[in-house]
């Protein structure tokens, strides 16, 4: 059942949102339309964190069975709603994802994930033999089976954020670092910038890893780096993909299993994603480090070898760009969304790791409902901050 996070509705007032990524900007959009005076603060610029370096997958295919998969199903439907109502028109593209098993030990992974998706109400189609060759012609002949996960989508994170910015209704404070929260009598009365205190009736922490600067506790969220590759445009002799190809190794990598001879702190999966431009995005890694400004040859070479093994036609293309980003990963692999202990008007939405683009707009909407003191449309009790006993850090 949907969960209520407040005993009674709150009258619109002023709200400070810390973090201008897809979650924070989505919350700003919905709160401003609910009558709140919204200010978004970011120590950099909009979408300068994980949102700006994400792959754009609005996908249920890779989600862990349970609450995350259920929420992802709702998140895809919410994107469809936002596109239909004009908020994200032309920014969300519906498509299928193709999970590929290339080795016998991957067939069990494919079968298990497919069964879980079906149980969650996601339409799937098993492809083998001739149907596999006809539907996913770009896959290697060694591919044993595939499952088409239907009703998925794609949205570029920074474009979604830019659309919400242009729709307006709220203030954005770029290059404005929040150094603390002003607390008084079990509530927060404002945010502390380097220029002074700015009053706020409510606060939402949506700054990824930076959210932990305002919370007591350590080790709950860690940086998890991902490296991605972009190719040049495919020529006429390069087979077209019907949608992104996801190796079953990607499903394994989301459980942080080691891959090959890489260090244990690093794992590789593989998704080959055809972009609107005719290029391909190849990813990605999951690494327990935060040096987002560097890419390394070993990881890139491993991803490219796996990509060509999955789809030999990719060998005809050139790599034109390699980049990295850092995700916020929680200890238990689940985001943290809900009210923070120690204050009755502070909420947090962080720790989405690689699921932020998919879940972002829906989470922003649910944060709006919580802040307004209304029942959330989705059950997010499993994501609650109370599971870690999260409380505010000492007052500024």
C-alpha cells in the first residue's frame, strides 16, 4: 500500500533543495506546481554530477527483483505520462531492451531475471534460433538466447534537467555551496551558505554523495565509478540494433561480482546502446573509487573486447570518446528516500547508484507528495532513511 509520511497536509511555504540533478530538479518542478517557493542549490551547475554522465536507460530489465523492480515499472509509466502531458515530450523514447546470454552459465541468469520481470508485469519475449537471428541480427552467432524486455525507454539525464529548468517556476542557485543547516526546536529553519543563512520551511537533500555532509553516520554511501565509451556513427555496412543489447554479465555486475582479472574492487558488465545520432554507447564498469576525471586503458580494453565478442560488427567503428562518472551507492544497494530523523521538515533522496535516470522523475514526484504531507503514490517504505537510523548532523 502507498505510505503516508506525515500526519497531516502541509501548507505550501519555502523549500530548499540541495542538489540540481534529476531527482532534485524533478522535485523542484512538482513542488513549484504545488504552490511552494522553491530554491535549488548546487555547488556546481545543474546536472554536473551523476545525472550528466549517465547512460540514459529508463529500464526495468536490469533491476533487482523486489521493491526496486516494482518502482522501476512505475517509473517507466511515469515517464510515459510526462511525455504524453507535454512535460517531457520528445525527451522520452519508448523501446525494448534485449538481454543476451552468450554462455551456458548465463542461461540460468537470463531465465531467472525473465521470470522475475514477468511476475512484475513486464512483457517479455524469449528469442532463440531463427527468431533471435531475425530480431537481433547484430548479436554474435555464439549468442545462445535472448529475452526482449518490452515497454522500456531512454531519456538523456541532462536534457530532462534542462527541460525542467526551462519550464521554470523555481530559482536555481549555481556554484552555491551549502555549509550546514540551521536547526531550531526539532526543525530546520534555513540553509547556511557561505554568504549567510537563507530561511526555508522544508529541506530536501538530493545531492548524491554530498547529501551525507548533512547526515550523521559514516560508511552508508560510497562512491562507485563507471566508465563509458562512445563510438563514431555507424555506416551502412554496420547492422542496426533494435534496441540496447545487455549481456547477462551486466546483471551479474550489479551484484558487484568480480570480472576477469580486474581487481576485486571493480566489476564489468556490458550494455551496447544505439544512440539517436547513429553512434553507440558502450558500458560499463562499477568501481569502488571516485576519480571521475580519469579513464584507464585496461577497463576500456576489456569493455571493447566484450562488446566486439557480443556484436562483431562493432569492430568496424572507432572510439571517439571515453568518459567516467561517479554514482552514489548505498551499503545495501537500495536508495535512501524519506524523512530524516532529528527534524520534522527534512527529507533525503540519494543513493540511486545506476538507477537515478530511471527513477528520478518519479522520486521527485514522491518527494513532493511527502513534503506536502500527503500519501505517496508508491510504497517506498523499503527505501526509508529509518532503516539506517539516519539523523541530521550537528547544527551549523
